[in-house]
C-alpha cells in the first residue's frame, strides 16, 4: 500500500469522526438553550396548580350545576416537605383542612378522594372562583380555580345536585 492511499483513508476516517462529533455537539446544544419542558411542573388537567411552600395543590377545580348551586372540589394536595403539616383550602366561607405527612398526597373528589363540598358556588360554570391555599409557615397563597359543570363526561357523575325544594 502506498503512503498517499493510507493518508487518504486516514483523512477520510478523521473527517467522518469530526462530522459525527460536530453533529453531536450541535444536537446536544438544543437542550442547553431550550429547557426540557417535561421536567417542569404543569397543569395536566383542567384544573390549576397552587404552590404554598412545601405544599402543592394540583389540578384544583370546582364542579357545579349552576351559579348558586352546591359544588365539589377535585384535585390533589401534596406535602413535598420533610415534616408533617396541614393544608387548608378556603373558598369564600367554605373551608377544608387536611393533615399531611411528609411526602403524602391526598386526593380530592372522584370515586376515591376526600369530599370537599361547597354550600353554594358564587360563579357560573365557565368562570373562576378564588381559593386561598394555606400551609404551615408558608402562609396563604391565593389563586383562581376554574368552575366546570357536567358537560365533559369525565366530570358528569361528580357534579353535585341541588336538593329538591319542597
């Protein structure tokens, strides 16, 4: 084999490696300039996320037939801290408090969750209702929670009905 043929093969192999390394650098730079969105907390459902210190209230929403009718709250509250605590959800004059162990999640509503009933929802479905989430030393955080009715099939069985009038 002659020296020029060996040099050509070496140059071809070296340039192929250089192209591969260059492509790798270019493609990996995408994650350096664009954060990976699946690693960010987000509202995975129709509800909202509220953070109060180590406690999060996820996918909170209120279900009701109509403005002035009773309502129920769905979602989940989680203690991400290392100490036990509690969380209080306040919707106007209606209030619910849950003790939470470190790392514990309490589901609200649905077939297996804690029931949080509201005597009367002040806004019509399609609106938003103020909620105050209070936890330990974090204090209170206010947010607006969507109000839905039973139009969506996944919520139809969870909407409370007003008691019949005599």
